[in-house]
C-alpha cells in the first residue's frame, strides 16, 4: 500500500529518559486507508519546507491504537530533527507520511511459529511493542529479550503481550550484566525477530544461523525520501541491492548478515 501524507496533532507527550521521547499522534479518522502494522515507520516533520533540517525523520511505529486511531512514536533525541519533534506539545501539528516499509506480517508469523523470540537493543526496542502486540493478538505471546546500556525504559507496555521479558545491561545496573545475546538460546525458538544496533543484530543472526533457526531483522538506515525513490538507503545484500525503506526495513537475517 502506498503512503499518505497529512497533518495530524500531538495528543500526548512523555519523556521516558533524558534522551527518549514518546509522542502520541491523533489521526482522527483521516485517510483510514493508510493504517500501519508492526515494523512499519512514518516520515515525520514539524518544520517548514525552507527550514532545517531539510529532510523528514523516519520514526518507527511504537504502537497503533485502533480504538482511538492514535499512533505512538518512541524515539531517541539525537539531532536537530528529533529535537524539534521532542519539543512538540499536545495540540501542536506535524506532518506524517506513511505508513512506509514492509514491516512484519504478524498474522503469518504467529500462524507458522509457536515459539517466537523477539530481541531488541536500546531504541531498537521501539518497533517491537507493536510487533509483540500483534503477535499476541494472533495467539502467540513471544519471549522478549532486551538490551540497554544502563537502564531499561518502556518495558511496562510490553508486559501484557509477552510470555517473559529478560533484560541485559552493559553496566550490570539492571538484569543480566552483559550482552542480550548471552541470554538467547536460539535453538529453543521456531523463529527470532530482532531490531537494534547492527552489532547486536549480527550477533543474533549468528546464533540463529548456528542453531538453524530462521531470523528476521529490522534494519535502520539514514533515509531521505522513505519511499524508495532516492535510493539513499540502498543496502547491498546477498540478493543484490535493496532499499531499506521500501524493500525493508525487515529482511531475512541470512540475506543481510554473513
Ligand atoms: Fe529514499 Fe530509501 S530513503 S529510497
């Protein structure tokens, strides 16, 4: 389905950590032909055509509530664009373009797999909430493994949708002291779904390859158009060049990792 672009309003905002912001965006029944599923993202902007930054920011769908027709985005504040998005207050307008990308087919994943592990790292956990919710809705509560530098954030929201939640931190401040991949027994699952830093996803892919367990990875890349037009997010994979924004961001791990 193609993406739509329209103006929407911020319904709520909350800071989950010093550099982590969550905003709810009310779609208010606009353009109902375009609604997201897990793993998709939107290009967001709240600045004019002549203002900086030039490009909209790709932000993954953290949650979508059908009842209130509200999108939730969770993002890390790390540049001018995300600073401007984080400065929005309830009632402020922004332009949303999407949903973009292939995302995860949670219904098919839940139909074909009984034991699913979901592995996230840092802000890469953001799209995994909608993924866990859709898997649970389709009858399979996944086991969640998440890694953070020092402290987790946003995990309460996952609890209703996950069979178990295991946390690792680099500092040892919370949960397992070490890598989230230390906690994963890939052979115990029918499939592993992952999103986070490339080094973490490469580790997950390696464990899955050794265990013979399929793995899907959601990649992140700098994006200009988000729609497959500029080729700026091209990634060279074993099946040839692909655009992360349109062909992905979700790919079989064996196609993108050695
Ligand atoms: Fe333009 Fe992906 S960002 S093709």
